[in-house]
């Protein structure tokens, strides 16, 4: 009869704590609808892998390796960066670069809003080895797949906490960004109106844009070419106009299948012994720091530009340069309307937001080329 | 985990390199897009 209770006796308080963390993630996904497609599988997976002798992950039992399906999925799709890259095809197919193409100058805000990544790296390097500090800083890219690829390529020891932090903070963008923006801007600045003069973007431009970006990013940062390339391949499927079936599949079925597998596979890295450490708290703190400084970098850069511009820009749009697309763009638009109900910033903030998507991927590539 | 404050200063170069690299890459992409828009406008 001992088999009935010996597993129960093997249960540790750390594993129970992981169940609670899993439960919180599931609660946030369902009750608060925070990134449910990722937080729910991650939360459930956290419970699954933290059973005593869980068969979901590899276990040595009596010296014999028993392979678990989640470890196999991890080896097959995350250890070689395949799943995040495939997800990028779907994201690329979902992205509409129209607002950015009609006003390409918005691109520079994407660059400014990656400040937090590099600044957090400097802070993190005081506590962690450079490969881990660089991987942790990439949480600030607000871009889950990029964070996974960078952490994997740089062989970080903290893949689990980094992935959880990256996806959780993406969901917290509506809570994190507004107070930072309000702190750095006056009401008068937040009320600045920006005219929107829509320009027709030709089909040729829409088709050549993803190809040109891939070539430029590949030449400047070869390490990022797969990240940028898969993103732009997805966009090219959408914009070419002759592959509607593939584009729809990438946006819908492919993205959903990969997201489903990715979430629960990430949880294989959330075993109590590797997750419940002081380091994890530090990583969560540094990730938040990176998000805040990315937002601040974008806003302060816009304010700096306003010193020279005759036609001022609303500094809030700089904050949309983080990658969390389209959430960040929408938040800026909403904040503009809260200050002045006739201030429509949506097209500008969305343009900056998609530039942030591109910039975060290039930033990830630069980080990889620095430390590989 | 060791606390090594000197690493902050030593790694500031990456902040500069990273931001310069980003502005350079996105600047070229923006310029290419402007040129592309002009070319396709004429057509």
C-alpha cells in the first residue's frame, strides 16, 4: 500500500509553492484576461511539472532516465529556437506596417525606446554574468519570442524565469506604462495634437519593405537575421497578395498551435528547484526596470526632439516604441483621449509601436552579436 | 550571484554601441522607405 502515500510524502513545500504560482497565472489568464493564451498553459504546466517524480519532464528513477514529453518538446522546439521563430511568422503576418510606411520618420522612436534593455544590461551585469544579464535585459524588449531566442542563444541559466517575466510584463503594459508617462510629461505636453495626413502606400513599397529590412538587419546584425527574417517572411506572405491561404494560416492556425505548445513547454523550465531562488526575484525586478526605462527612453527622446521641432510631437507616442504590439499603441491613444477628447494619436502611436517591434528584434540581434 | 559594481561602468560601452547600432539600422531602414515611397509615387 506504500505506493499510495510515498509520492505524497515526496512532495516538497517548494513544489506546493509552484502550484500556487501556477494557480495565480491561471487566475490572471482567466479572471483578468492577461495574455491568456500564454499564461494559462504556463500556469497549468507549472503545476504539471511540479508533481513529485512528474512524468511530464525527464526524471532519473533508480538511475534510469525516463523521458518526459515536455522535455522532449523543449529539446525539439525551444532549445533550437524553432518555436519562437515559427511564431514570428504568424506575428509578421498579423503586423500592418502601413502607418509606419506612410511616416517612416517614426522609426527612430523604436530605437530610442530600447534604451531600457541596454541600461538594464549594465545594471544586471553588476549581479549576473554577462550572458545572463544580457538575456534578462531583453525582457524589456516586451517581445516574448526575442527574449526566448536571446536567452537560448546566450545559454542563460535563467530561461524559465526570463520567459515567465517577459510574458507576464507584456500583459502588464497597461499598468506599467501610464504612471511612467504621467511622471515624465506635463498635462500640456500630453495634450499636444498631431495632425495625421495619411499617404497612400503603394503595393510595391509594402512588398519590398520586408525584403529590405531583412537585408539591412542581416548586414548590420547577422545574428538577428533569423529573428528579423521570419518576422518579415510572415509580413511578405500577407502583403504579396497571392498567398492569402498561407497568410491566413500563419496568422491563425500556425500562431495558435505554436502558442499552445510554447506555453506549456516553457513550463518545463519552471521546476521548483531551478525556479524558486533569490535570483528569480532579481530577474523579475530587473525585467520591470527594463520596461520602465524603455518607456522613459521613448518619452524623453520625444521631449528632446521637441526642443528642435517647430511642429511638436506628443511625447507620449515615444512610449509606444516598446514592442508590445498593439497594446502599447492603444494605451497611448487612450491616454491622449483622456486629456483631450479630440486628440487622436492612434495612427502615430501604432506607427511607433510597429517600429518598436522591428527595433526590439534588431536590439536582440545586437545583444547576441555582442555576447555570442 | 556576486555584486560587482565596477561591471556597470565597464559595460556602459554596450549601452552606447547598442543605441548607436539601433539608430543606424533604423535610420537606414527609414531612409530606404522614404526613397521607396518616392519611387513608387512617381509610378
